[in-house]
């Protein structure tokens, strides 16, 4: 059974940093592209970033480019999102998602972790 | 950026009725297209990928069709558990983009 467990969310001041983690199990982690998708309160789904199985290919939404960094540790079956220079508009639930092996639809989702940026 | 536009924003139907949801892409996405269902307080769940392939465990009453720029999700006979938000997504081009959602309500 595929399981994705996010952690690391919380309350942070504008300009601050957070690192989210996503512990994966139930599949061959190193073979799967992975992504982060967020959802602001009462809003729709917003893709943030994706990374290839080997960790070399990354893509970012323009809204986070230069501030967020996606990475993975295949030896630990863990996905990360380093978030710097946080803004109020980054407030959202952040979901970790497994992509299908060769394409970028979101096959499985974690339960999400709340990030709140406020002074 | 490819803009995904869903219609209607809200669909009011009765249990047992058929529901038809639409999604339009601002440019062709071929069949690199998916539908998701989200219930309150839950993560989204994949329903359809490749425009028409049901994901594992998805009941046969859910079907997807279309290609290029026009896509449809049909729920043949609505069950109580199907009242939820539905999102479309294209994965043909970066950035990956979602529609704004259609709420299916009683």
C-alpha cells in the first residue's frame, strides 16, 4: 500500500523559512517522480514543484521559483521542500504526491501539512 | 501557461441522476489530462488519467472522454459518496495546471 506522510508544517513569520518532508513507503521510491501541490484556504489546487526519480530534473511554479527548492533522498525514501522568503500568500495545505513513472499526473496523495505565514 | 477552465462551477443533481462535468484547455494537451475528486477535509483522489483511463479502484460509473482541448467527466448514476469537488489537470506542458473545480451538490 502506497503511503505518503508529510511533516514540517507550522506557523512562520513573513520572510521566514520552513522545510517540509514527505516519508514514502509501499513503492519503489527512486523510480517515481514526486511533486508538491498546495491548496490555500477555500481555494483550488496549485502545483508547486516536481522532481524526477533520480533527483536531477526539477520544475517549479513561477510563484515559488528562486524561493523554494525541491529535493529527495532516495536512500531514506523521503521528499523535501525547502521554503525560504515565505509570504502570506504561501499559506496553504501542502500535499506530497507520487507521480506515475513517466508522466506527471498525481497518482497518490499524502494527507497534507498546514503552512501558515503570518506575523 | 495553459489555463484550464471548468464548467459549471456548481452542479446540482439528485442521487441516481447523471452528472456531466466539462473542462476546457486554452491549448491542446493531447490526452495528457486527469480528473480528481476531493471531499471536505481530505486530500484529492485520482479518478481518471490519460483522459479516459480509470485509476485503480475507481467505480465504473465514472468515465472520462475527450482529447485536445475539450474534456468531459461523466458520473452515470450519482451515489451519495460522489457529492464532492472535482478538479481537472493537464500534464502535457510545464507548468502543470488545474482547473478551478466543479462542486457537485445535492
